[in-house]
C-alpha cells in the first residue's frame, strides 16, 4: 500500500460522506463534547489526512505544549499504519510532517488578533495551509467577533478550519450562543455511549443530519472504518 491508498481507504472518507461531503475550503467546523472524549485525537486525524494528501496543516493549540502535540501526531500516525502495510512508513512520516506547523498561543491571542496575524505572516512566507486545526477553544474566547474572523480567514485563504470546544450541551445554540452557532458550517457532537465514544452530526452545511453515528476505536481513538 502506498500513501495514496492510505488516503483513499481512510475512515475520514466515510466521515466526510456523513457530513454531506466533508468540510470544504472556506468552511468552519467544530468537534464538541465534555472534556476527555478524544477531540484532540480526531482533530489530529483530520490534520494527518490532509498531510497525507501533500497539503499543509497549521495546528494551533492553547492548552498543550508543542511537544505534546507532536506526540499526538506521532502516535496517531503509528496507529493508522498498523492496520495498513505501507511502504517506507518512516520516510512518508518525515515527508508529510514537513508540511505541518504547530503554534501555541494564549486564548487572548485570538481576540487581539495575534493568531490571525501570525497565520497571515506564514501565508506571506509561503506556508499556505489547506487545513487549520485549532484545539482548545472556550466559550469566553469564541466571541461573535472571533467567529467572524475565523470565517473570514477560511474564506479569504481557502482553508478548512476545524476546532474543538468543550461543553456538556447538545444544542448548538446552547453550546455557542445563536450568533456564533449560525456562523458554523458543521457541528459534530462527541459522546460516551454504551458502545463507546460516538460522533453525531448536529449540523452540516446548514442542515440537520439524523441517524449518523460514527464510532471511535476505544483503544486507539481512530475513527472506525464503518
């Protein structure tokens, strides 16, 4: 199996079908759940899937040191290839990780524009991500103005933006407030059920999606194949 086979057979393809074609360039999506249910693991899988397509990823974290984020990428990549016999896995990993940028900020850096200024500077320097992953947003940080900035950055730069958000609520309007929820293209709820951790789609491209239940492997936190 080569790198392209890994992309074609990725469980992310099934996930994309479940959310009406996946998160497209210029759109903003969110994974939300209570703490500790694997949001970071899923975000990293989205990042890895983009990297395997030879596209750049910027990973912004507010609550994790860069070394910890690197460990997540290493671990999830290793789990991904365990079930697939991929040639020259170490070479592939080295190649794709060259297209990954990891940034750490305080949450205040969103409101004062430092995050977006840094992203614009990276773009001007030739680093144009296809996917922006933001881990650890809070309700206090995700104001309507910040949501507007995320949407504007995604649209202006042709970037798909995924971020994580912790909440015990299941209604997007209650999770984010109606003003912010209206600006989000896709909302995925993660929950602990009897069969393990599942991902349910509350909204995909302005439409509610019913009867979609995607599971995570309980040991690896990889998105299940089916």
